[in-house]
């Protein structure tokens, strides 16, 4: 492999799947939704894709993660996601962390930290004790997209 | 009014609406769901009724409160429930408390405490700071129904 390829994203890596979650966040942005996206992966395959839809559905519970949990459970025919990984562009809030805990999801990979509204500000032990946590994947891009969204919203109003 | 009426439930009291939430819990029990029920009230009118459906929907997010939030927002055409009261037979979990916080619900009245899985064990300040909290309404009945459910489930297995 040549040196040119050192920045290439490896298939099935966390960066690879986070790119799909980030694409979901862009889809949200284009619908004027707070741009947060998520995918759930089982056996190296994406089984659920979702992005925030709280405005369009007029429903505070329609966060990307909550929809992804429901879709993945539906796909698997099991309400427990012990062998799945959630990729989400922003640290989950308390509601989503609670839902993820109930799902017993195997791994969570999140992008940007949310120091104010993220679950760790409520209680860092909210997740299921068996859930592995990875953070900071594509954090800068996810954070920049959120900043752009809120800047545009402020200049609109 | 005669003395015979001292135990009568006053219309539009917290006990009155909690009775409807308890009826929802009984509906859940009859479907072999963990018996938790909820209603949301706006201007003395029930605008959402729901009970736990996690087994039937195969979805850990299908708690009574989450469904009630979605239904009430849909009814009102507003995702914020600042002038509403949620009645729920059991203390909300972290997921539901997080959803209720996002909804900015005006009041929460719950029945039985859940010392292990209730939101207060995670962080008692999870609710929205403006949400008024009342607890212990029909706590004994709600707790007894849950105990009966888990006893029957244990003897089934």
C-alpha cells in the first residue's frame, strides 16, 4: 500500500460507520432539524439509520438514537441490542442514554461531546454496565455542523 | 354532603386522573406487559392515554410515558407540554424523565416510587426545573399490581 493511502478510511472501522451517521446528520441539517445522525450496526452491517426529526414530527422524543433503537429492534426481531454498535454524531442526552441502557446495546461510539445536555452531565453511569463506550470519532466535523446550524438559525431570527 | 361521601374521589383531583392512569396499568397487566399506565391532562381533560407496550411492540422505548408524550404533542400540535400534567402509576425511569424534561411538562404526578430504576436514583434533578412534582398518589395500588405481575411471572417460569 502506498503512503497516499494512509488517510483512507478502513472499511468496517469506527470511522467508516461514523461517516454514515454523519451523513444522517447532514440529512437532518437539510431539513432544518438539529443535525444529529445515528446508525446501528450488527455484524458489520448497518441495520438502522436515523436522524433527528423533532421538528418535522413535532415530538421531543424523535431523537436519532431513539428512532434507531426502535428500527434496529424491529429489524432484529429482538428488543435487546447486545451485539450491536450505535454510532451517533453527538453524545446522547439523558433520554437517549436511558433508552440505550434498556436496550443493553453492546457498544456506543459517539462523535462530539455535549457538556451541557449530554448524559454524562446527568450521570456518567446511566448506560448499561456492559456497554462499551468510544468517543471523539469525527467529533470536529459533527461539532462544526451543529455550530453552523445554530449560527444560521440565530441569523434567521 | 353526608359523612358517607368523605372517601369519594373529587372530579379533576389528582386521585381522579390517577385512577385513569391505573386503569391503563391494568390494561397492560392483561396483555402481560409490566403494568405501568399513564395519562396526560390538559385543561382538566385527558388528551393522551398509554400503557407500557415493550413486549408487544418489541421495543424498549415503548414505555407508557414516552407514548403519552408523543400522543399529547400530536393532540396539541405543540411539542411542548408546559400546561399539561402527566399522571403515571410508577416513578419514571431515566429515559422517560429525559423525555419529560425535553417536553417541559408543567406537572408530573406519579404513584409508586421506583428506588432502583426510577430517575431519582440516576439524578433527582433530571426533570425540567419548572416541572412541579407530586408523588405517592395511589402508590399502594400501583405497587401491589406490579408485585402481583412479577410474582405471576416468576411462578410461570
